C-alpha cells in the first residue's frame, strides 16, 4: 500500500525488523496485541478497521 520496506515499517512502529518480518510471514505463534495492530495502522495512516476488512 505505502511500499514501505520491512525496516521502514519497523522504524515507524517501534517494532523490530525481525518481528515485522515474522508477522508478514505468519511465522509467529502468538496473535499480536491490538496495541501492536494499532501501531501498524498509525504507521500506514489508515483506520485500524481497514486491517480487518478481509477477515469475515
């Protein structure tokens, strides 16, 4: 959407590059906290609900 690199997204969210990479690859066993999802929404400058649009 914004064509950020994983490192840019990590920098914008305050998360580590490894964590962002693992989320993208779905290689994390735990569900991220809503606060973490909110960080991604803020970094992408979108409403958090847009991250859940395809989940139904």
